[in-house]
C-alpha cells in the first residue's frame, strides 16, 4: 500500500504534467497568433503593391498611343447628335493572325457605325496589308460590336480618339499581334489619319486597337505607328466628341476617357473596285 508521501508525490507529478501541457498549449496559441499577424501584414502589403502596380501599368505615358487606359469615374454627358451608348460586351477574343495576302494591293471602304453616327474610312491594303487584313477579319467576326472608344488625347501635338477594345478597358486584344507597317518617316500624323495603337513592342504590339487623328499630331517614336487608312466621312463626329474634352476622374486633364461617350456599334467593310 502506498504511503501518504507516495500519494503526495504522484499528485504533484500529475499536477506538474498538467501544467506543462497547459503551458505548451498557451505557447502554441501565442505562436499561431504571431504567425497570423505576420500573414495579415504580408497580405496587406502585397495587396497595396498590386494596386499601385496596376495603376502605374494602366497609366499612359505622354506622347504615346498605347493600349493603356486612363479611367474615369464621373458621369459623362452626350455630345450633340449622339445617343446613349450600349454597355460593352466586356470580352475580347482569341483569333489567329490572318494572312496579309487577303488585303495586299487592295483598297477597302469601312463604315464604323457609332452611337453618334457613321464614320467612313478608306483602308490602304497596298501600304499596310497586315493591318488591313486584321481589320477585315475583326470586322467580319463582329469583334467591335458595342465597343467603346476609351481614350481621348488633347495634349500639345497629340490629338487622337482611340478605339477598338471591346472590353472598354484599353487592355483587350484579339489574341495575336503584328509588327508596325507604313510608319511616317517624319513622325507626322495629319488630321484624318487612321493608325494602329500598339504596345511598346514594335514587332508584335499591334492588335485590334486603333486611333483616329482629329488634329495634326506628331509622334516622335522611332518605330512609329502603322498608318493604314484615312477618314473620308464623319470626322466632324470626332470633333464634337473632342470638344467636350476628357472626363473628370481620368489620369490627366488632357488624356483619358472622353467626357462625351462614343461607342462603335458595328463595322462593315467592302472592297473598292478599280
């Protein structure tokens, strides 16, 4: 039979063992709380970095016509002769670059029907066969249905309306790219010029976005931008939109979403016969 001292010793050992378990549990809990705090801090920092990076990536550099988009949050008033544009479809596409031979040496007439009226352009397949072949394919595939013109520039020497992204974000593309064609050696883009917008990659940065020059402009980029057509009708529509200026809430006062919204509803193209 155990003595009273032995009973006390066993009781003390049980107590010490239980205390050790409780101490370990408290230690583990504290360590987990510290770990969660560190993880929370990292998530916040990464989130902030991502937001800043996105903002920088979506901000256009002065003097360029890229696929970047200045965003605007303020409500926008319609220009004279315009109706309320439809909501963008919100999707781009995944297509294959067409053979430039389909447009080489040919001239086409394209009608861009917008919520402000028709803009008619002549497409020069002799000087920019790849850009024109791409334009034909995208028009035939209804790529630009309900597509907003997402950017207006009014800087000194750069007056363009940029369109061609069906997502309305300025980052959408058709799933392919191609190189610059027919850039002006002088860097001059006269009023009425139709040219391709592109990324910084002159070899494959062209896609589905383009710009209409409504005022004589100069783009000194050595690689230049593809001139593939000329506006023959409807440039007054662009003038009316440009007269309303850039929407408040844009990246800058003279480069951002147009204050008066304009969207391409559909595009039709026919070959011009000699």
